[in-house]
C-alpha cells in the first residue's frame, strides 16, 4: 500500500509543478503583451510572473481547499446525527466533552 501512496504523491507534485509553470508562463505572456503597451511598465520574466501568481494567491485566494473532504465529512456526520436516537446523541455529546472542551448538554442547559 505504501508504494501506491508514494506514487500518488509524486503524481500530485508533478501535476502541481506543471500547473504552476503553465500559469506562470501565462501570466508572464499576458503581462508582457498588455502592461508595457497600456501603462508603460517593464517586461517581466518567468520568476517575476511566478511571484505575482503566488502573491495573488495569498491576497485573493488563500490556501484552503474550496472543495475538499471536509464538506463531505460534514454531510456524512449530519446524516449519522439525524439517524441517532436522543440517548445516542447524549452519549456522543458526553464523549466529546473530554476532547473538545466544554460541550453543552441537557444538564448544563438546565443549570443556565
């Protein structure tokens, strides 16, 4: 199982490097085509375009995945929660109390 995981990781790195290079070349060519003629700015090279791509990702995109396993995990957990009986829900809440700090239970809600 481990070689499959390593191969998958190498494929991801290769695809990410190709995508990063392609986007950097695209930004470089668009910049060099538009900006000097429109605004009188200098031509840029590949690494400057890569820096612009990275900076724009930080400023406008962030680094969190938009569609990741987190969304599916939440939906699956909500489905499981709906199928639980009230006793099972209470037991689940009590189990989380030790791991996630203070969790409101029926007993603590009655005290408040």
